């Protein structure tokens, strides 16, 4: 049976609310996902939360009820509470009727088995958590293995990133590393590092992509540092037709990734 | 000379702040853009604000100073104020040091000259203003003529949409219409309506796109209504490799649009 929380000052309420901050996520090794859609996606991938909180309405859907039951059966914490207290946990006026806390996976490079996919995304100093989530969602759709975040990127376990990923956070591998760690790891196995850049005339439609391909996309406002571009085996450019000299980082990643996949269609 | 505002309760402060709400934008026929980058982009396209407000630091950049001067010369209102009052205007703790209010353009379909571009975006009930802004930014990059928003979409003149557009709001045409208005307008001239859909086996890589092509993308969670798909001349699908059954709406638009452009390369 779920336990019931009726007090705003309950410690668990504070603890869940605190998980909106990166420091607390790090300290606890947990992150939040909100809403049945993502929580169901997680379960389909074999992930049950450590803790699931819900308002009465949140347990009405049979799928939600079965996840709550499975969470308890696995030793997790199931908490029935009021919509108002759920609002406090999520910091939103109109919260989803379910919120769950999951164990953060190990994000070291050593966890990545590059043979599992022929395409990987590498984001360098990606600052917008929405972009990180969208890149994960796109990685899943295009059949990439996951996302490696290099240097000081936003937290892929933030609520915004989890939401934008639409659950792809659970289906993709995620790694975090400095550039100094990433390059030796990259070169320790087969690898083609493809950078998206304005400093090249190489049209992304005509490039010889080779698996395993690591698609590197730089910071939203600054792009890739020169030294990072120099490390690339291939630089490609998406020609711009209008006044804009750039695309949103997640869009540039998607357009290039789907072209890489298209170029391999008849191999 | 700019006039100075030193009071938080000044009417102009309240008026600018109110422009964060759609109702006030409609009533005043104005919208806000924040930050030198977008404001400079607007000027390059020939748009000066009706009103520009800035903290002392905001006028330091020569480009900002010249835009402030031009705004006054054109009869606009230039307002020097404190960073705190600018915060109040923008509703942000760390506001950009410049905020400007622009006249909303006429967004009726009649304003669109389809012969000006061979590709146009059509968004149906797009709910996320960030997606709308990103679609505008992508439209500019891919050389589309603009974005037609059908039915009950988010406001393209919201602060979030303007920001995500990175200034493309000023370089693209924007129209708003109901489906019942859109279809007769569409069919009153040459048109290929291309819908992105899961209800087709037609791979987006192998489709016969024809100009002027109107790329129709549906609501973020529901996609296109059946009747709208039935109106399309062509339905295309981006094959999904992973567990995901969809892409972010702005990403799906971009991937399809760049493929349309690519398919026309050798025509």
C-alpha cells in the first residue's frame, strides 16, 4: 500500500522538490521524471523508479496503477498525496499527476560500447537542457546509440531535459566527459569524428560518413573551438539559404544525423 | 535624447511589462524583442522599434547606440532606465540590457506572396512557442518563405518565440489562419501540400516534392487530424529507428525541409 503524505513540510516532499536542483541530484544520485508517458516509457525499458508520488487522479489509469504496484514490489517508495502537495514537489501550478525519482546511471565513457551503434552524438558545452533532451529524442529516432556531453554542458538529468527527451533518456546511453578524456577514449577504437562547422565548404550532403560516426555539435552561441575542429576527421556544413548563419543546435544535429543515415541507405 | 524613467510605477514600465501577455500584445499591436542580437537583426531587415528601453550599459555598444539614435530619429520612444526597472519590464532577474517593442505585422494570408519562395512551412496547432521560433529560424536557414500557423497555435509574437527565432521573425513572413481559411487560399494558386505523418509508408527520402511546396506539420502530441491528412497531396514519413514514434515538431519540420531542398539540388 502506498503511504500517504498530507503535510507540505514532510521531509520527502522537500527531498523531491530539491531534486529540481543539480546539486541535490548529484548528492542523491537521483533525477525526476514527470507524467505517465515518460514513466511508462521508462518501465518499458526496464526502469522502475526508486520513488513515485501521485495525486489520487494519477493512480486512476491502469498503466499508472501497475507501475505504482511494480515500484512497491521492487522495494520502491509509493506516495499518495494531494494535488497541492504534488504542485509543491514539482514547483508547478499544474503538475502532472505523477512524479517519479530514478537512479542516475553511470555516465562515464567506459560505460559506452561503441559497437552497439554506428552513429553517436557528441554535444560540446550544450547549455540549453531542452536542446539536450531534444538531441536524445532525435538520437533514439535516428537509431544513434546515445549522447556524449563534452566539457561544461547542461545537466541531462534536469527536469527540462528529461521532459524534452520524451523518455529517450531511458533508451539512450549518456556519457559526460572533458574533451581531454573524450579524445583518447574516442581514438582507442574505430571512430570518425564529424564536426558541424561554418569553417568548411564541405557540404553535409556530399560527405563520406563512416561508422562508427561520432557527430560533434558545438555550443549554441559559439560553435566548436578551433582546436576541437582540428581534431575532426571531417568537417561538414549545412548551407544556409537565408540571413541566418546557424541553426538551433538540436536542429543542426538532427538534420546532419538523418543525412548520415540517408547516405548509408544503400551501403 | 532618450527620456529617463526612474520609477517602477511608471506607466510605460507597466505597459512594456504587459506586453508579455498575448492580450496586451493584441490590444497594442506590439511585441517585444530582447537583446542586441535580435534588435540588430531587425534593423538590418529595415525594422526599427516603436519603443526601445535600455540600462546605461545597454547603450554602450556602438551598434546599440546607433539603433537607439535611429529609433528616435524615426519618431520612436527611447527610454533610459535602471537595470532593476529593466528587470521589472522583462520579468527576468538578469534581463538583456536592451528591450524593444515592435509593431506586429499583418498576419493575414492575403499578405503572403507564394511566388516569393518555393517552400513554405505550415504549422497546425503548434503549442510550444519555442517550437514556433525554431521553425522560423529553420525557415530562414533553409530558404523557406515563412510560416503559416493554422488553427489554435501559440503566439509567434510571444517573447519565447521571438527569442527562439533568433531574429528570423523579422526575415520570414508569418500568417495565422483557420484551416477553413487556409485550404481555399492554398488552392487558389499553385500548391503542393505535404504532410508529415505516421499514417503512410512513403519515405520522406523518396518523395516527389514540387514547388511551391507547403510543408504541413501537426500538433506536438496529436499530429495532424485525419481530415487534414486527406487534404494533403503527399504524405511522407521519417522512418524511426528506435523506440520513439515521433520527433520534436520543429526537428521533424527541419529534417523534412532540408530533404526537400536536397531533392531539388539537381533540378
